[in-house]
C-alpha cells in the first residue's frame, strides 16, 4: 500500500466527516445510528449488473435503499462479472458488480463511455464471501482437502474418488471407486478467476494455468453461472465444483474443509473477512480504486483462503451528472453497517470491517455529486 494514497483518502474522509457533521440536521439516521445513505429527495432510475455471486446481496441493498428513497429505482442484471464490466465500460450500466477489479492495463486502455472525459473509476470491495468447494458423493458428507488435491481434482490429474491423495487426508472415510466429474463455470466469471488464483498461488506445481475468468482447460463439465454449477453438482454423483458459499448453503450441498497451515478450515464469513483484512491493496492504483491483493498462501489460524471479493464499480464523475447522486447514495448505503448487515443476513456474506469501511467511504466521497 502507498502511504500517499492513504493520506489522500484519509484527508477525504476527514473532509467528508466535517461535511456530514454540518448536514446532520438535514439527514435521517438508520436504526443502528449510521448516517442515512442519501437525502430523502433523491429520485431517478439507474441500472447496474454483473456478478451473480452478489445478486442476493444487491437485492437486499436495493430493497433497503429504495425503502428510504421511494423515488429511486435501481435494477441489477446478474449476467456475470465479465458482462458487467463490459456493459459498464460501454456505458450501458451506471455501476457494475464484479468478482475482480479491473486490471490496471484495462483501465489505462479505456474508454469508460458512461464516465465524464478524464474521469477515473472507483472500485469498492463491499462484498466478501468464501468460495465453497462443493461436491456430491453418495455416502460422503464431509471431506478434508489440501491445495494440491483440489488442484488435482479440477485439473483431471486425480481421476477417481478413492485416489490415495484424497484417502490420506480423510482417514476412516470410505471413498468409492468412482470417476471424478469436475464442474466449472463456462461463462467469464470472477468466481472462476478467484478460484484459479487460489490454485495458482497455493499449488503451482499441479495447477500451471494463470488465473483467468475463463476456465483454462477443456476437461470437466461446463455450466453457466453460479446456479448452473450448483445444479450440475447437485444433479450428479461424483461431481465437484466451486460456488459462492451462500448458494452452496441454500442447496444443502456437501463442502470441503481446506487445509491452511496444520489445520483444516471450513468456510465461514468470519474466516473470509479475516484474510481480506490481512491482505494489502494492490500498488499503483489511483485514489478510490481499492483493489485488494489477496494473500491466499497465508497460514494464519482461522483463515479461509478461497475467497472472492466482489467489487462495486462506478465512475468518479459521470457524463450524465444526474446519475451521480443516486449512484453515490446507493453505494453509501451498500457500505454502511446497515447495508452490510442486510447483505450478511440475506446472502451469508462477511460484513466489511470498520477499518475497511472508512477507506471505502472516503473513496465514495470522491464521486462528484453536487
């Protein structure tokens, strides 16, 4: 992280705090004491879209924000992270949800048609969730797996469920002589990019493909979207896949505990949030671009390393100035304690920490919305 970047964001946060103090008499409050995300006279329609992982959370955020701002209409097309970024860049969406931030070279290449000329973008890590390794294996409801074994299962190097590598990690579990059917996303997916990043960082001798939103191998079974992967795994025997943990929980699918250091860690919001707070921001990013470089090789106790951080992406300045106040107000609600609690209750995500919220709010305040 760059000190200059934090200094600038800190200064913005301080100015924002003074401004909020001056406006407090004109703003409402949420039940938990947070400042209201927007003035009650906000109106207009904005469209966003992207990551399927945070679809349930966005529904909760939209409901809460529209209740407080009845003249605002927000729509979200859960078409996948890649589609969301492309549509935002083309100006079709006022904001995007994405399971990865834009890469630096993508930002430099531009253009971002909905943003004012010369405007930067902001990227906010407001949805943190574990990615569950889900499986459907008759007679087996729990497995321990390490990184090399997960990589072997998804690369096809481990072809049978009774392979010695799996058996060694699961003493006492009867594993069938059954073919492994790995299921992956067939669409461009931020969940896939996060999952393959975990494999590449933690098992590079087994998983040699660099992280990518497009599945890099021809083997396995492809499915569209999170729901497609979950359905394919649930509908087979001997299947294994990866999906946002909230969806795995909804379907009651078996999930694997992942080896971290000397222990096997089951996914949880708390374990996901822990690795996010321990990881640095990517260097070389502009103010307001809070892309996190996840340290997936951490051996800290209680950390779950297969995590996706889904971002809300917006313009710092919009070509259509009327869009900015609605987007800004909505994102303030998303980042608020009330908004994060609503997402956690609805989707099982990990609420961002107070320290991260301070930086996110400073970034949101950069949006020009007079």
